[in-house]
């Protein structure tokens, strides 16, 4: 991630940012930086985005909110994407031999007293890892090309077939939710959060159902941290274990709606340059 060196935002970019802010912002009020949102490298789940998916996702991520360390309880800890582009680095290859391709996003924050430290961390390159939340319609086996969610196939991701690693190709992104900076990339929430349609999970596809369940759970817990920061993670985990996939999905949707409402409220506060109330800061985690 590179912050803009000379700290001045070109007029053209201020105009783009102006589409999202509730009031006109000056160069001094705005902090901008670039971040790699996702790429076509095989991830730790042995899944990867195709270049076509990255192109669609790049469009879907414009306007989306970024959060820091999955903590949305503070209004000062969010940034927003105002421009994206897909970049191919021909000098670098992915582990399956494709030219390395990534989504570079430009994001902005409104400078406040409270996000001074965070901005310093971004400047220093400390906040490096990002994860994205999105939904894809199709997951395809890289070996046989079968749609593994609707049909399934005999290949196991992560295993070698004829000298090539099998991975699942994430295709046809339907939506992008938000993106975040993660302190520890190996943590459970890090990586891509993919949404699956539960109808596609037949009995023959048990392991997918289990994965879907895990993804629903982490999305739910993340959104719950926004709307109910005082609720303990272990309590939520325990509740999630008792719920069916359908109920989990209902709850995930409900929390997402709430979280989005809260975020848009936060944006309004940002735009109005309101000060945070004491009661709000009590709920920070
Ligand atoms: Zn296959």
C-alpha cells in the first residue's frame, strides 16, 4: 500500500471523492492511499479469482467501505474506495503460472484527530494485508472445469493432478460487500469471504455445506461486532453452532442490514464533522 507522497489530492480525484462525501472536501481534509484489494494468486483455501472476475469485482468495489481490523465500531476507522483499476504485472507469475494480476483501489479517509495514528500506520506501511467480502455465482474446478457447487467432481482442491495443483476458480462475482485491513493474515476471518447459495448444497456436497456454514458464521460475527460490540464472540459462536444454515443466513442478513445502516450513519457523521459522543466511545473494542 502506498500513500500519496506529497499529500495533495489532484482536483480530478477530489471530484470523484465528492460523489461520496456529503459536503465538498478540501485537499487538506482528505487523506488518500492505494491498496491492493485482491489478486489472482491461489489463496490459503486453494481458491483464486480469474482475471475476468477481478475486472467485475473492480467495478463492484467502487464506493465500498473499508474497515480496520474488523472493527467498525469507530467511525474514524473506515475508508472508502473511490476508484479502482485492474493491473497486470508481467514480470511476476502466480503459483499456477499466470501473470500476476490484482485490483488496485484508491481509497480516502476524512482526516480527524482520532485517525491520525492510523494514517501514520498506513504511511509507514504497517497496514498491509487486506481481505475482501464478496459473493460469486460460480466456483469451477481448475482441473476438469466442472461447476463444483452444482455438480461436484472427483478432484480435491490442493492436490496435484498431472503435476498441476487443483484449485477452485471463483467466477461471476455477484456482489462486493466490504474490504478490511487485517492485522494477522492467518486469522480465521482473513481471506476472501465467499457467499454461496444454500440450494446448491446437496447431500453429495456435505463439505461445501460445512464451508458455507463457516463463511456465514464469520460474516455474521463480523457484522455483529459492528452492531453489538458489547456481545462476546464466544457467545455468538455458541449460538451459531445451534442454528441451521437457513437460520444462520437469516441472521447474517439481518446483521448485515443493521451494520450497513450503522455505517451509513457513520458516514453521515463523517460528512458533518460531528464529534463522537461519549456513549459511543464506550462501546469500542
Ligand atoms: Zn474437477
